[in-house]
C-alpha cells in the first residue's frame, strides 16, 4: 500500500508517494508559470491538470489513495459541467480589494476583523454574474479532473470563500444581501472524505490548504504541539479543542479533520528581509560565524503587520546598533525569533494550550544557528521533521482513509532531530523589543 499527496504550489506542482511507515518511495514535480499584472495574479488551470498528469506518470504506481492541497483562496469559475470560464485567480490577487467593504457591510459581526482584501470572496463577488456559474477551488478542479466529474470542496479550502466553520454551512443570509446565489458554491465536506475514484479505481480524497497540509506533515496535530513555518514570512499553526476568539483578527482557525480547531496566523515578518538587507551575502558563512548580539531588527520587508498583532502602519526598525553584515544577520534572526515568541504568548493569552513543542519547517530551517536560537528564545524543544512538505501531508491525509489523521500522522511522520532549549541571554532584549512595539502603538 502507498498513498500519493499532491501540492499545487505557485511555482510548481509536487507529488510524493509514501508507504505506511512514512517512507518516501518517489517524488515528482513540474513547473508552473503565473501572469502578474499589478495587483492581478493569474494562472491557467489547464496547466495544473497537465502538470499533475505528468507527475502521476512519473510516479507510475497505482496508489491506495490521493489527496490534494493548494494555495489558500485560489479559485476559478466554471460552468455547471466543470469547464473553466475564467483563469485561476491566485491567493494574493488583490483586484477586488474595494469589494471588501461591501462584504463586511453584509455581515459585520462575521467579517469585520477576519475578511482580508485578497481572500476569494471579494473576487467571487466581482465575477459571479448568474447561477449557472460555479466557484471551484484549485484542488477541487484537479480532483474533478482525476475522477471525471465535479466534486465537493473541503472546509479548509472553503474558509476564504466565506464558509462558516462554526455553523458548518455557507452564510446564506449574508450571501442573499450580496446577491450571490447559493447554487454557485460547492458542497462542503470534511478533509479526507472520498470524493470519487479515478478510472483505475484510486480513491481521491478531499484535501486541505497548503498551510494545513504542512502542519499534518509536521505531525503537529495535538494540543500543545505547533508547526512554525519560516520562509519569506513566518506562519504558525497549532491545535485547540475550542475555537479561539481573537477580536483583533490576527488569529484565524481552520477545522481540525478529527474535530476541534487549527488556530494560527501569518506574520508579515520573516526571512525575506535578509534578501533586502544583505543582497548577495553568503548566508551560510554568516550562519557559521553567528553569535548573539545586543541588537534586534524588526524584520518587516514592507509596511504593515498581520500577526501576532494587526498594525497596517507598522514599519521595520533597529533596536540597538549593528556593525557589518554579520551583526545585521544575527539581529534579523533574533527579530524573527522574538516575533515568534510574542505570537505564542498572544495565542496562549487567547486560551491556547501552553506550548510543549514546536516542529520547525520551511526554508529557514537550513540555518542550524537559527534553529537553536528559536529553541532558546521559545524555551521549548523544537523538532525538525524528516519530510515536512505539503505534498507529504496530503499523503498522510489520504492514508487516514477517513479515520484519525492524528493517529495516522503519529505512525507516519518521522522526526530527524530534536533541539533542546538552552538558557537564553536574550530575555532583556526581548523585553525591550516588546516595549518598543508598544511605544510605537503597534500592539494597540
């Protein structure tokens, strides 16, 4: 037995074949291209199908199941038979930002703090003209291609299209006010639900968005366990039995496939600022020479912060002084670690379980110094999974066969190593950093 996970990314489609022990048996990938024009960002959905078909041919094995993840909020319009009527509008396409105010007016209690200008619903409001159109998320478009008929979506992909996860239904009253026919929206099912079978008899299961898929791959599916994804930006994902209510809108939650919730947030801070501050620098060499410095850089690449606080006016700053590339590098690393610690403190203040361990994933884990620094600043062990990419997470979801994803991940997910926290000499600097954020009015 073996399962295939497919990840529809922005730059490529990736597929992985995984056996019951969690061993990766095969991988395949194909590039994707996008068209960007100002705030518009589109892809050709036919390219997804071609890339997925090519990946499945490369893997060449009939699996016991397939699940698919994609970027959160990416969708297209089709006719009732599933034929595309529009290009795919990507997760960060902001062409309909002005529509956000109309959506909030339709249901301010629901959307005043949560609805973002780049979410799918503002674009849906702009594009839908009649009830013969269908809103299809990218993962569902590919699943329909594999099974030969339109399919349901999952609660994870439906979130940014306006699905009410608490009521487990589309918000019909708000849609009526917006003039959106309920018929254009898909049926919604729990992740892992079988959507249909391929001509070869392979079950295709409802997937999740890429962030949730990476969380499954990291094995962070029980309260107190967290997945921290560090790439261009920092994204945290965890578990709570009860829905966390964040009046600031910094934290939002997906449904846990096994029940409960997957709270988290996406910061505007992250490793991306290193490219801007240290163009052309040998980051590996800087990492080998790194040591603590009495300075911290708030690592924003552009104006505005989303998590652990919402501050559209937030600007990057330097606290202390740095001398040269090495100290600049370390000051950025410390800044990201401080934002990460502040994020966990915010989550715990909302009622999340105390952090017991954090699985680190993303490109930032290439820095051994940074991994240990984050353990020290957080004061908890950090784990480095063997294979923590979203495609792997979808293979685990497919392997759960509608049962417990948590238990399946416990059997399949492997941890490469665990870094224990050491006493940190940065507590005073962290306190000064938080005080500076407050002095600038960023945390309200």
